[in-house]
C-alpha cells in the first residue's frame, strides 16, 4: 500500500527539488516545525526526489519512485522512536525490527500516532546507521536516511551515546549519502548536532492544502468523525495532530484546565502548572500548548460574536505567550516552570 500523498509545502518542495537537481542540496538537513505538519512525509518525499533519475523529479513512475512510495527502496531508510530492544541489540536485529515498524506505518498509509514518551532512538540504531552508511547504494546513485523525531536522542532520554555516535557520522558523511533529520523540538537536540545540519522551517499547512488532505480517502478512514470545518479548526494547520484521538482529548482537557486556572486563585494556578508539566515526555506538554492555542482562538472568536471586546482582546494577547512557551518547551527547560510562567502571562493578559 502506498503512502498518503504529500499535501502542501509547495514553496519548500520547489526549492529543495531545485537544489537536488542542481546537486547543491546540503548533505545533512533538519526539517523543524510544529508537531503534525508533515515533516517526516516531506523528508520521505525529498528522499524520493534524490533517488529518482528522471528529468523532472520526482516523476512518480520510475522504479525508484515506485519503490520509494511504498518504502521498499533499499537506499531509502526511515528511522524513528520505538521501544528499546536492549543495549546489546545487534545491527541485524535492529534492522529487522525497523523493517517491521516501517511496514506497519506503510500499511497505515503513513498515517500514524505520535510515538509515546517511552520510545526513543537508541545507541544500537546509530550502530545500524553507521553500518548502512558505509555500504554502497544498492540500486540508486545515493543513499538517503530519514531520522524522524531526532530530539529523542538527547541525554535527557538517557541515551547520549546515540546522539554522539550520530554526530561523528554527520561530521564526515559519505559522499553518496544524505541525512534528513526532523524535529518538533529542535532545542532539545544537542547543539553539536544542530551546528552540523542546515535547518529548514516547515510551516503549518494553509487551509486549501488542509482541505485536500481531509478529502483524501486514506485520511478519511482514520480521522475523527467530525465535520471538515471542525477538523480544520482542531488541526490548526497540522494534520498529524488529528491522529490519536485519546492523546488529543487528554491534551485538550489539560489545556482547558490551564484556562480555568488562569481565572482562579494562585493556589489553583500552581496546581495546574505542576499537573500540566508533570509528564515525562516534552512532546506531550507541547501538545497541550497546541490545544491551548486552539482554545484561545475559539475564545476570541466567540467573544467577538458576543460583542465582548475585552475577552476577545485578552485571548488574542495570550496567543503570543503560548507561542513563547512552545519555544521554551522545545529547549531544555522544566515544563512546570514554563507552565507557571505561561499562566502568569495569561492572567496578565486578562487584566
């Protein structure tokens, strides 16, 4: 079964395709942006571009493109967080496990829930990367490695060796190899890794691209049973956030608790800050902040309809504070401290 088509990101695609055609694409890239905007699907598309040998890339018709679209191309490898197999795992066993994980994602047409906080990219994965990168391409003229959620190799995830091993590989990449990292939390990557990749910001999808995604038959089979306009509002330009209903419901519940706490006393504020930032996964906290942005837009819109200018103005003023909190959460900052500061800013905005 093929992957769902890549929707949107037209400007980035045009630029990357032109660089690939001219041979000027950097050997190591970092696609960064809000969770769920399609960074890994964009990375896989770029891998297809790099492997395709047609005049207009990707042609979608050649053997390289057909294999890449089904993630069966031996020169296109996709790695992402998964359950720890153990530090003694050999590269062959790691490859077999990832082949299974990738097949599951392909069977789901590339529509998958965000990995939970217990998953990571461990040292044995980079041992496998080093081994694969040392080999010649099997079919194409080059090899492409896509590493999704690359921030899961940080020391805080108890696997600094993985990040350091990848660093050595990025320092001296083989001439026939391209690395494409993606991250929703680039501040959590080791600075030494960030300094060796060219970062590209991937923006949320505009409404037209979102509507094309929502009309896709693959997407309709797994999305919540809501009207398109409701899905548009919930996604806020990040279609991947619509996958995994339970996680999104939990994030929305915590976001509502934050807003409620901002209208309450100091004790309630502190309790909410502690609760919302108590999760081990930094990504879960970011999901709450994304949900909070949606709720603030809702509050502003509803207030305008009621003619309540004060509430509308307060909600609008609070949105930049949430974006600032997202930037802080992407770095090595305690989520509870970020939540406490954000709640204080929400209170200030309401005055």
